[in-house]
C-alpha cells in the first residue's frame, strides 16, 4: 500500500502533510465501506471531510485522482499484510511441517467471517475497473506489482526445495490470491459450508500439492 507511483495519483507539491488532505482520504475510505465507487461524488466527500472544494485541488489534481489513490490503497492494504506474513513465515520456517502449520494459521486468519467486508471491497473494486479504463490500467499495474512480490516469496520457497517443482510459479501466485476471493461464494450462499471446511481444503491443497514431497 502507499507505494503506488502512478503520475495520475501524485498530489500537488506541498510543504508538509496536511490535516485537510488526510481528512479527504479518510472521508473516501469511510464512504467506500458502504458505497460503490461509482456512487461516491465530490460533494459527498467534501461534506464528509468538512472541507471546501478548493482544498481538494490544493492536494490532488482532481477528484478522480483522490478516489483512485484510495481505491488502490484499499485494494492492496490487506494483501500487503498477507505478503509480509507469508514472507516472514517462509524465511523463518525451519521444516516443512512448521511451514504447513504456519500456512494453516495464516489461512484461518485470512478466510474468517471478520474478513467478509474486505472480500466484498476487493470485488467491488475489480468490478469498478471494468467500467473505468483509467482505473483498470492502474489496477492492472498494481496487481502486477503484487504478483511480483508473491512470486519472489515462492521463489524463496523453491530455493529451499519445498515448492512442488511440477507447478508453474505464476499459477501458484494466482491460486494463493484466488482462494481468498473464492470464500465470497460462501459469503453470499444461503446454505453455508461446515465450519473450517474451506480452511481444511486449502490446507490439504497446500500440503499435498503445493509443498514438495
């Protein structure tokens, strides 16, 4: 997060951090919890942030640049946390068994009911990109950056000799991210999966397929 370097997202130069700028960013974040990005207007953000219209343009090129910056941050925030946790786990695991147990803990933390809002938020952002070509381009670049980070992690796992050599590395990267979004199918289902059934399935895939034996 906070690592996007797209020119369209760069705020105008300022001498120091601004409370008004922070208020604008926080206002967009708050509105995104309950509204689709396409529903959020400049007036809504200004009202929520309690700042004048001119203040927005002191810190951002336009309203879209503010919205897109926050959207990218929202898209990447928890993914970055998962990447850091996974990197630490792989770097510190001394045995395959320790790695597998660690992945099980990470899976449980990332797949639970408390992460429901995050899953829906990411899905909304992906859907928003379908109708917004400029944001779609930014999102594609951001997802590529995240994929590269995941790929570096699995390269480290491969060097340890713990990753199944028959698997395509890029496919592993996509799968690991995809099963988090896959949980959203159960989020909307009338009849839910048995408790922990999804996490058990993931652990079996990790242990029996992803990890080299």
